[in-house]
């Protein structure tokens, strides 16, 4: 792990690191916020997975999580959204390839060699940060849009790894959306049975979640037709899954939406992690 | 005024407008945050002046003022830092020309025709927003770096226009700094007597300020030698000026510093404006 930058923020440290990734076969970058409490003791971890086109940097500068994480004593990890660099396959479209890893392990060329964000998040990066930073092995996970999809699908498939899960405007039913079918087909192939492990709605109906779930969704989101919050809301109701999908009047898909509800999500996770 | 974008944020509206500026002789862009209270009544205004290289956009996305302005019922205006566009003089250096207006009215060519940020802020933009937005004629002013310089110098020269003033890491003594001498010389000419109207330390010693002043400064700021907070602190003490210069341990010059203390400044202004 090599330190790229460090800034004092709300009494803690906002740091960016790079490291060689065996899982992704390239150099990876991530950001971490360490609250002031981390100078005295290990602190629980909130993972924040970002959306299409984002790097580790977007939520770090625009999400506004540091203030609340400082108050609540949580670290926040901001991974990148895909492998990157020369020699890593890419696509001209904003929603495939670099910046659009979709938190899966690709099984199809040209993506297979590097696009392993599922393993990267759940195994390699998790081990790395636990080994090198003052973190408790106690985790919550959230994310925005494609990252909300990543947060819910990863939590539901790894209930032993996470104590809490929430999401901001997640891609909620990708097997039935143009934000999903294209990418799952490219990364996993045309056999749709392999896709269901990466669909929050289908996973929730099948497995449920051990705790409660918080989802915030802007009611004026310009991508509602692609996100399909109604599918996830219906699945939660059918499953009798504790939790809430909050439709937030007037909010769009931007970081102004994420920022507004960042405090609620940090408190939600802190209540379940502490 | 033409609306460029609008996002719901903390129950209010984060908007961006453009308008033709007579003062600057070009199209100008500014951002404004209107808190939820502005839907019911006129609200007081906090002006936030940005630093070198910034536009209206930096503090709007990274400053974190919306949350606190929403709670306190203040509007926040984020002007641009210079005139812009083809036909507007510029310089290759980051610290002169576009993005570096220094909040003066230039009297020297090639800057004279457009670089009139002092009049733009104190007169044209002020009238425009009071005419078109639900704002009380009750103003506080703050800013960062070059914008902290702008905030203090504009407030001290226009005490009747502002009820409160604060600054984040202001360029505090530009007549005695490489952040200042170069620009004041270019915009105002080599007669230094014209410069003293644009130097916070000199203005404070001469005029003082009717209220108290809040200045935050990162103790690990990489630009301390250019900012010269010690000159301003000494002037405040010599003048017996109520207020405080807070040296904040570990903080640098970045928006992580601004963001961390945004709440304190918004509350400071709200206490004096309401």
C-alpha cells in the first residue's frame, strides 16, 4: 500500500492509497476516511461503493460522509469501480468496462483477466485494509446507483461478512434493465442463470437479509426507469423483509441527493455496528 | 438570469444561473443555495467567495455548506472568481487573469475592460439576486484563500452592506506577498497607494470592523508563507479588534479544511444575521 495523499478532515484523516492487486491484475486505488477515534482504537468500517463513471474520488470529495463518520466513529472505504490502466479491456460506452465493473467476477473475454471486482471487494481489499489500517473486523456496506447494486448484492451473498446494508438509488433489478442486461451479458455471458447472483431483487426474494435494510431513492431521479426501485420494494414486501425504501420527494440522482442523506445512512450503520 | 441547473439538496435548492454582466462585459455564472425556509419567506444571505482557479462550482460541490445553511435558514451565493470567455484577457499563470480576479476593479490594460469583480460583487450581482430571488437585504460574507481576501476587504470597505464577516485561510496581506504584489501590480499599476484598499491587514488596522471577525487557518497549510495569517492576527491584536484567528492543527489548504469548519462559519453568520 502506497500513500498517495492525506488530508486532515473533521479531526480524522482522508487518505488515498494505491496497491498492486493480484485479483484485478493491475494497480488499484482506493480512499479511506479514518475518524479521530481511530488514533486510539480500531473502528468499524463502512464500505461505500460508487456508481458508473466514478473512481474512488467522487464520493470522497462530494459525498459528505466524513463529518458524520467522524461523529459516529466509523471508517469509510471508497474503492474504485473497476480495474484500470493500459492492458485492461475497456469500451467506449460509459456504462461498460473501466468505471463500470458492476461488482462481478467476469467470466467472458475480454473482461475475464481483470474484471474481478466482486472478489476484489469481498476478499483482497478487505484483507488489505484489515491488515494495514486500524479497523475492526466489523463491516457495513452502502453505495450509490451501480454501487448500491454492489452493496446489496454483496451483502446478501455474504451475510457473515457484513452487519448492515443500505443503498442510495441502487440499480435494483439489473436482470430486467438496460443498466444490467448489457453488462451482465458482456461480463458473464448470455446464460441468464448466472446473472441472478447479481440482482438485488432476486437475491432478496430468495435469501432475504438477517437485519433490516435502508434504501433511499430520489422521487425525481432521472434514471428511475433503469433503477426499478419498485421491483426491490415489492420483493421486500413479499419477503416480509424488515427495512424501508424511502422515496424522497424532489431529489434526483446526483451527489446532492447522496450528500443530503449521508448522515442518515452513517447513523444507520453506526447503530448496527457499534 | 437563466437557470442552468437545479438540484434538490437538504430540502432546499442548489441552483446555477448565468446572466449577462454589464459590469464585467461578459456572461457570468453564479450558484446559489436556497434553504427550505426560502419557500415561505425571504432569507438572509451568506456570500462565499472562492479562491484561485475556482469557478462558482468548487465550493458548491465540495464545501459542504448546504447542510448547515439548510438548518440555519441562510441562502449561500457562490460567485465566479473572474470574468471569463473569449475576448476576456487572460494569462498562462494560474494566479493571474481568468480564475484570479482578486476582487478588484482593474485600472490597467489589458484587464481594465472586464476585470471588475469588486463592483460585480458589491453592486451588480447583489442587486440581481435581491431582485430575483427570495432574499432578505441582510448579508454576511466569507471566502477561502483569494476569496477570504475578497470577503474581508469587501466587508471592511462596505460595513453598511454586511452584518458579518469571516474567512478560511485568507490571503491576509497581499501587498507584502507573492500572492498579491503580482496581481495588484498587473490590475492596479505600480503605485502601491492604490493597493492598500485591497489588503485585509492594512484595512483592518485603519478601519477595524464594527462586529467581531472569525478567521480559520490550517496550521499545516502548504501556503502559509503566501497567506501571512500572522500579519492579520497582529493587526487584530493591535487594533483591539474583537474576533479570533484560529490556527487549526493538522489542516491544509484544501476543501477538506473548508468543509470541516463550514458548520462553524455558517452558524457564526446565522447568529449575526438572524
